[in-house]
C-alpha cells in the first residue's frame, strides 16, 4: 500500500515534517512522546526525541498534537 498525498492527514503530517514542528504523540498504551517528526510511511512514523529515534506504528497512536 502506497502513502497517498491526497489524504488530508498525510498532507498535514508532511507539513509538520517540512516545517520541523515539535509534536506530542500519545500512544494507545498511555505513553506520551514529544519530539520532531522525521518521516512517515504507510505503517510507521519516525520521531526524534532527546537524541533518540523512535519508529512508532500508526496503529499504536491515539493522537498527535502540535506543541
């Protein structure tokens, strides 16, 4: 499955990546990660936080919020 740039959520995440905005990402298990979104594909997002890089499954995300 390809990532469709016509989908609003994909476009919004691409803008966050391009503008290097900081985000808060809450996982379904309750954990909260804060950092910079580096890339996305159809299965995962890559978040850089405090010198660490996290690959987060899209299925594990409760919400994404701009900081």
